[in-house]
């Protein structure tokens, strides 16, 4: 197993499992693009470790295996595992801090232990771990010199995860999870059971509308990040931001009925966003 072969497998994993990310990563130059594929492939493995586990105990044991893999990577032991070979090479080349990968696994573990969030402050911790942490790892791959970049990258990660929370409401409800904060639901006269049963009441719709505005504000706060990256990385981040904001727009256009079907963008729409990002770089 060569490093090149390992990266190719990670690229295939990304293309198959995350089209939105794949289109954005195409805009990066090598070796950054391959490193991002490796990071995504490991994050996908960690996510599947929890979601595909037959029970919580198996999920915890799986995450312990993932933690051991991270430590092995930093000790220079990758064996013949293509994901570990590729990620190990990326970690060494771009000096990715170990703590970001462990923070990601801490977030995955929250999916085992936590099925409700009381407030947006509680949800923010989850977003920090499952989205901001890999975003900060990605920032090391992109390269930056301004000390303000990590704060903005963290904000972008939170914004993107807030979109995921809204888009995946029905899928998460099927697993018994409600990520929309309970306090926000109750404030609008809605309940957790409304979400679990897929009832788009007036109160639930108002909660989803407010959630959308919180996400948009986070995107606006993260907007200056593009000015702190080189052109290729700026275009990649612009593509990601544009894609997720377009998903928000689609959810709003469909009356916030996230129970009916998962909001998706067509391939032509994604290609259009990619072209715009490549031509204009970061844009509001």
C-alpha cells in the first residue's frame, strides 16, 4: 500500500459519501486536496462507528479503537490501513494538532450519550466538537498566518453544523435524537414529540425559522475568513459556505418542511456554485 494508493482510496470515499465536500475540495491544490480527503475519510469512519453500531457499548468500543488509531498515527504506526496511512502522511506534512482529532471523537461520543440539548449553548459545544474541530484541522491544511483565522474557522464549522441539524431533523428523529434545543421548542409552544413524530406545527415552523437565522448569522460572522487564506483555499471555503447557505435557502423555499424529504442540491447547482467560487473566491 503506497501513500498514493492510500490517498486515492480516501478520495473515492469522499466522492461516494460526501458529494458536497468533494466538489469543494476539488478547488484545492495538491497536496492539500489529498490531505483533506484523508481527514474526511477518517471522520466518516468515526461517524459510521457510532451510527452503524448495534448498541451503545459497541459504539463506545469502536470509538476507543478510533482513539487508538489517532495515537498510532502520531507515533508513526499506520500499518496497512489506507485511511491511517493517508492521514498519517497529512498529519506530518501539515502539522495537524492531535487535539482536533480527539475533539472530533468527543463529539461523536456525544451522539451516544446525548439525545437532547436544552439550549443553544449546549448545542454549540456539540457543534464545536463534530464540526469546528475538523474545521480547525482543515485550517492547518489550508495554511494561515493571521491569528484571527481559527476563530473564524470555528464559526464557519458551527454554521455548517447548524445547517446539518436542520436538514437532518427527520433522520435524527428516526434514531430518537432531537438536536433542536428543547428550550427553543418550548418557547414556541412546540414539543420534542412534535419533532419525533414529524409534525410541522406552526410552533415547529417558527423554531426552524429562528434556527435558520442563527445559522445565517454564524455564516456572516465567519465571512472574513476568506481574506486570510490564499486564493485556492479561499475558493474551497467559499464553495462550502455557498453550498450550505444554498441548502438553507432551499429549506426555507420549501416552507421548512424538513420532514418530507432531505434538502439536496442538484449536481448542476453544485457545479454552478463551484464555478462561482473558483471565479470570485470568497464572497458574502
